[in-house]
C-alpha cells in the first residue's frame, strides 16, 4: 500500500472497485446457512456391497468364458477356470463384490461380451 499512498486518486479508485465488487457479490450471493450433511438411505444403498454374478448359458464356449473373465477382471488362468466351472456346474458364480457403480461397470462389460450377468445386494 506504500506505492498506492503516493497516488491517492488511484488508491481511492481501487478501494471503490473493491467495495463495489464486494457489494455486488454480497447482493447476488447472500450468506446462507449451510446445513450439515445428512446420511440418506439412498447414499447407504450405494455404499452397500454388491455382487457381480454371471449366469450359465448354453451358447458360449468354456474357453471363451475363461478368456472374458481374464480380460474383464484380470484373473489368472486358474481363477478364471475356477469361476467358469462354478458357472457350468452350479449355474452361476459370484465374480466380484464391491461398490455399486463399479459393479454396474463390470456387468455392462460382461453384457458387451454377450455373457448373462446381473447385480445382487451382498448380505
């Protein structure tokens, strides 16, 4: 402010501009009371773990299903084969458990590979 005190007109102009800006901002955005965030059932529902299930179908070859599990989930050959056999023998397999948004992404990818997949709430 020492530099500005040598130029009183400039200092007054800058102060006027700052005052005007504060006035405009305060009139456009009056102070509002912020309420604390409340946990809702919907938020709880999204954070609850979800299962990604793949269902048996008579169309896809076992080797194809193993290849899809490896690509989508990054499973090694043994893990992918284990899940493929579980699907073949039991009719379904739980491939992944986690947050809903990511689970929906996995189901979408499995559908793109033409596998029957679904979401289920984890108990």
